[in-house]
C-alpha cells in the first residue's frame, strides 16, 4: 500500500510543480498518508505484541494510533485527486435547459462552466445561464460520479423541492434529468456565501449570530410535516427496528470489506458497533425531515448568517436528534448551550443526554465505515488521492472519536471500558 500511495503522490507532484502553495499542502498530506500507510502495514505486528488491550487508549494505540504531528490541529484538504476539468460541457447544459425550460425565460447559452472541488459520490460544476432578455444567473449542477450509485439523486431532488417550498434555506431546485448529461444530474440555483467548514469542523469559530441562524434553520426543518415528503434518499430511521437495521447495514459493509482478510481496525469497529447495538434507545419522538449530514462543511455563510444548507443525499425521515448529534461535537459547551437555546426558542425539541450520546456515536460510526470503504477503493485502484485522504486520514479520526465517546458513555454508566 505504501508504494501505491507514493506513486500517486509523485504523479500529483509532477502536475502541481508550478504552484508552490499547493506543493506545500500536498507534501503535508503526502507525509500523513505515507505515515498512515506505514502504521497500517505494521498493524499485524502491533496486534501480536499486544493481543488483549486492557483499556481504550491501549486499544487505540494498537489499532488506530495517531498519524503524527504533521496533522495535529490542521485541516485535511479534501480536493486532492479531484480533476479540475468540468464534468459537463456548455453544449450539454444548453441541451438540458432545452428539455427543462426555466418557465418563460429562454436560456440562449451557458457560460463559464467550471468544476467545484470536493465531493465523493457526486461531481459538482458551476456555470452561468444567459437568457434571451440579456440577464444572467449562476447555477450548480450536481451529477453522479462515475461508478457511484445513482438511485438516490431523484429523491434528493424531491427533498430539495419540499424543503425549498417550505422556507428552508436550500438552493432552489431547477430540474432533474436522468440521461442528458450522461448520468443522472440535478441543477439548482447557486447560493452566494462561503463554506463554514470541512469534514473536520468549522474553519472559524461560529459567531453567536451564525449559531442562532443555524438553530432557527434546523428548527424550521424539523417542524416540517413529513407528509410533504414524497420520497427520500435513505430509508426511515424512526423506530427501534429502523435503528437496528441501519446498524446491521453498516456491519454488513464492514464484513464485506474484511472478507478478503483486510480487517484493519476491526476490534475498534466491533467495540463501537457492539455498544451501539446494546444501547439502542427506545426513542419515540415524532418523525421529522433529517438532513443526515448536518455539519459546517454543508453550511454556506454570508453576512454572518446561514445562507444555505447543501448536500441532502443522506436526508430521510427520522428523529431531530440525529442532526443535533451531528452538529454537537463541532461546538464547545458555550456554543452548544447557545445553539440549544435558540433551537428550542424556534420550536425545536430538547432530547435526553443518553439519546444524544447514542446518536453522536452513530454519526461517527457511519462516517467511519463510509470513509473506511474508500480506503479499500484506494488500495484497489489508487488513482484519486481523495479516496486515500478519506480512507486513511478521515476514517481513523471518526473511528477514534466514536471509540472515545463509547468509553465516556460506559464510564458514566459504570461499565468497564473494554
């Protein structure tokens, strides 16, 4: 694995040697990837030396030790390995608008098509539509990436329509098409603003005004009548049985990846999944529209307010606590207290600490599994450093955080740590 990582990084360096700032960033990420690869290669030796870890920190030191100082306190870039070339052409987009006209407004041309960075399952491009009356409007195309599943994009578009009609801060959905761009795609209006964070959290600490606007948006979303939702990308997560089935699906993904003998970090994964199964809450709150990936990496901020919530591919009917549990670890105690007050004042519901804790662990667990799957994809075909970053750097972060949350929860209940 180390040699594959090295070859990919060397190829990337050859492409960016005219951009010193990107070379520096790439070298930082490259050192971290190589270190993680070396740690994974040495996992068998560590297990043999410490066959039965007695505590959480000892278990983590054997399974997923820290990458090293080069990433301490630093954000992990998420756009390396992603082509900067647009995934669609202006001609393709004009054809799409011919099929899906903008009411009385006639699109005469599409200009300034450019690729947006980031994204694992979808490819994003931004462009400008020129109308016959001389006006222009920017829009975003969200297209299924090659080799990825396309069955959830139509329902994601339907969720956007429902949320937009009901006053949620989401991009206005323009059209969905299954084939004119080669794969299913949706187009939405472009929302102005800057990204509030990345998969690691906030880029800058959120101001009280930003937090209040996020709280109001979450409450509005959670007050929607679920009857207005025609379909959703993911199955419902409302009942105890729903939670058990969702956990079983994640376990099946892990077992499938380990079928060939690569069981990296397996004891840590099993510790978390066993705790989740044994602690499934009997929560029976009213079902709501859940975003499912409700973090600062999907928030756009403008003028110190939340301008939009992006990426609804994990949305579903579930419990409001899911979104709250996703957001809580990104906030300190004071920020969380402010958010909670504003959320309840706007009509949101409070949840017990034990239910919140279960969903915090669940959110990190499903992210760790999803990122771990990309680790496998990168090892098989290391043509995108993006998969390596997710699988080798982000996956252990999510898994480590889940293990420590389980340890804290067991300490509160008086159970042993391992």
